[in-house]
């Protein structure tokens, strides 16, 4: 779905253990997708986390979906600029520094 680029340039110590060289791109969009798709209860450590977007599929009114997405993103520590749904879901949010 939304996977970041993973760059591996492994550097090993004298015992052959990897000590550095693993870099990942920004994972904000991946976290947004996971929060939107996952339903509450799917994350064992955080049972109330997750929008469960599938339960909104037959609803013509998207305001409840958008409100739940905004709530979950804020709970994840993101500043929500805009969330809208027309033909596609647009999420404009980022982690606050």
C-alpha cells in the first residue's frame, strides 16, 4: 500500500554484527493508512486505536468517517490540516515536532 523506501548499507563490527547502515524513509503515510484501515481491537497494546474504515463503506455520509480519522490521527500525535473524501481519501497531517 504505502511503503517507505528501505535502504540497507550494513556495516558490521569485528564479530560480524550489524552496527549501523539501516535507514528508512518517513513513515507518516504508512501510519495514517494503518490507523485508517485497522479496526479498534486489532492492536493488542492499544485496543481503542483504529478507525475501521470498512464499517463506513455503505454510509453515504462521510462526516463520521472523517471525524473518526481526525480523532485517531490526533491521538497518534499528528497535527491534522485536512481530511476529505470525494473519490479518494485525502489526508493532510503530520507529526508535531
